[in-house]
């Protein structure tokens, strides 16, 4: 059982429009940037991380951490509704033991997607459903 | 409870409504016996004692003996580690989603005044 935070928001924009906004992430914090591709960099202020999964325009999973903090996993899911888009975000720290920077380095070495960290994350996410 | 992560034991212990209310009552009173705690609840002293044992195993309550009585008191440590994180991260996402909503609304207005491009709604 992971520690997990979940938040939801429904907006009138289409899934595609919301997705475009995710790519211009002023909303994520000051000086924020996300490269929307697997193993792409994530930055928001002093936080740094990398993208685990991209399924445009519906799903984005990334890991990040602030200096001296545990790495956490963020999942953003967009679902089309009759009136717009339902956004669901969950943040969890399933691998509290690992330091964020080590994780990013190792993930980079595996070339993205197929590494054990990505699999472990996927399993944890899957187990919740 | 053989869990690697102390937070798991904390959340498991607090997954039960009776235990949550026992923990909350202990928080208010500071210290109490199982008999005291059972008085305000529709459960037996034995049941209260069992619940307190689960809370103690999760590190949420500590005990001390005073004469013939066992007094229970809350230990906020493990609770605060897990829950403070959730409260902090939750508040951050409230802010970020509010900012995303504003960003989308801004774009909506710019789109309406600038380009005459509208998706039919």
C-alpha cells in the first residue's frame, strides 16, 4: 500500500486542449518544463525528474523530487466527458528508499521504458486498479 | 504486522473506524485506560484493548503501567510522517490544478478575442 494523494478537476476544454496546456507547464510551478517523451526531462523550480510514460493526449507519468527529498511518481490521466475533460492526478512515493537523482541516472542508462524501475512503477500502479 | 514500510502499518491501523475514533479520543484526552475509552463507545473493553494493541503495533500509541492500570497515550511520530506528506502534497496539487484551470481559462479568453476559431460546444 503506497502513500498516495489523488486530486481531480473537470474543465470545459477538450482532452487535446488540456494536453497542450500540460506541455506549457506554467501551472506546474515557476520555471517549469516537461519534455513530453519517454525519459524526457521534468523541471519545476528546484524539482527535477523524468518522464516515465507518455500516451498523448490521455496519460502522462513522471517521477520527480526536490533536493534531499524522496522521489515521487506523478500520474496525470485525462478523460473525455460530455462537457469537457476530467483530469485526475495522483502522486505517490512507492519507492521511498531510492533517491531521485540515482533513479534518473539509472533510468537514463536503460534507455527509458524497459527498466526495472519503470516496471516496478507500472506494477504498483496496476495493483491499485 | 510484518511490513517493510511503517506507513503501511499506520494506514492499516487507521483503516478501521473504531480505531480512528479511539486514536482521536486519545489525542483529545492525552492519556486513558481501555476502560475509560470503552465507556464512550458501543464496544467492550476487550474489543477496545484489541484495537489499542493494533494501534500500538503500528507505533501510534504507547503504554505505561500505573499501579494496576495500563494507560495509553498517542505517539504522533509515524502518523505525522505519512499524513504530513499527504497533506502537503495534496495542498500542492490543489494549487497546481487551480493554476492549470486559470491557465486554460486565460487561453479560452485569448482564443475568443483573438482568433475566431471555436470548437462547437
